[in-house]
C-alpha cells in the first residue's frame, strides 16, 4: 500500500496529570460529557467490545469496536461516523490513543487514520480533536473547560 492511499491526523499534547486519571477521563461517560461538548461514549471498555458515541440528545454519532485495550497505556478503536452519510460511506477509520508518563505529566498521542486518500472523515476529526483535547487538558489541570458547546458549534 502506498503512503498516498492513507489519510491521517496526529495530535500530541502534554497534560499535568497521572496516566490513571487521564485514562479515567477518556473512558468515563460522565467526565467525557464535560469536555466533549455533552457527547459521551458507552462501552464495556475491553478488547473486542463495541462502543457507541452519543450526542447530548441521545442520537448515535459514531460507532466502532475496541481492537486493543492496555490500561492505562494504549487503546485502539475502529471508528465510523454514523450521522453524516458522506462520512459513513468512507467506512471505518483507526483511532490509536497512547499515554506515556513524562515527569509530572502524561504525553497523550491521538492518531486517527484511514486507508483512503483525501478522507473527509479524517479532515473532520482533525478539526474536532484539538478542541476536545484542549478541554480535556484544561479540565484535568484546572477543573474548568476552555470551550463550551456554543463555542464548538460556532467554530464548525
């Protein structure tokens, strides 16, 4: 497979917290709602389990399967958009979430990729992840988010 047939987005940030607290924030539906603009994921959080992300109104936003689950270091998810037909038609992407302790912080790396050149789905997540992860970082470090749902909907 040539590199041109892959679309990918990588985001790296450092958060002053522990791997355990960050992992909990990434997998706890109630905490997720605070930094993910009211959205949350429901899953059994184990390898092979299905997962679903829900909008605040209960509609399904995204779905997939947990391919790897190595708490609190790494998880890999099959990920498909369910609410925009043109994105759903692209099929499943791969989202890898890696946590690495660095001093008093944790290096968080999100890699979202798809075996498709010019993926509209990867383009869409590349706009969403920075906002979500800014909120997550701020919430864990200060107890407050940076962007609200209103800010998120205006920035689309």
